[in-house]
C-alpha cells in the first residue's frame, strides 16, 4: 500500500513539475525548447487545455507549425481553447496553401482568410495581394518600415521542395523559417 501511495505521489509531483517547467521555459522566451519539451510530455497532457495552448504558442513562435495539429485537434472544451485552436488552424492552413501555391503555381487571389500577427501570416497576405503565382522567389517590402523586407522562396533539398521565409532588416536576416 505504501508503494502505491509513493508512486501516486511521485506521479502527481512529476506532472506538476512538468507543467510548471513548461511555463517557466515559455516565460523565459525559449520557445523552441518549450515546444520540444511539451511535445515529449504530450501523452500525459492531451486533455489539459492550458498545457496544449502553451505548447501551441511555443511551437508557433519557434516555427514548428506542423506540431500545431495536436493542440488544434484537442482544444475544444472552453471558448478560449476553441479560439486558440482556430488561431493555430489559420496559421497552419496559410502555411499549407502558401507551399501549395509556390510549388504548384496554384492561384490564391480568390481566397479571403482571416489573418494573424505571425510572420507567416504577414508574408501570406503580401503574397496573396500581389497575384503573381508563377515565380519561385518573391521579395516584399514592409508597408510600415522601409528598412524591412520579406523574402519568400522555394529551396530544393534532396528532391524535397521546401518553402523559406525570411525577415530582413537593414540587409540582415533576423528571422528565418523553413517549411515543407
């Protein structure tokens, strides 16, 4: 009986530690580390919407957009959880549509989608507005900051076409994401 009580106590302590550790990592703005940490412990937290939301935002901020699928599928019990799932869905859909358009020259000009404050959404909106879907490389100027450019292009790597997004300020790449 003591053994079972010990295991139960240890289990509860580890779960609490895992969740608080994730929150600490996220608060320290170590988004990549938080996303990977949350992904490793996901099985224990599939029904914990705070954990899933934190994981979703960490993965979003670190560029691991494909890892948003689990939070999207499981955030459903509260209005805030559903709002987060919808937000993550928009970004994931924009990524998939942008890649489809770049690789397959599929026009997106007829689409009207919601947007987010992410770099991906900003580039998606600029791309859809320009209505030329036949190139594999695009350079967009920021409307609010003359020193900021966004570059979007396809990179072939081991016969896999990858989409690259870059934010460039004063000729220096400050953000770069690669998706496939």
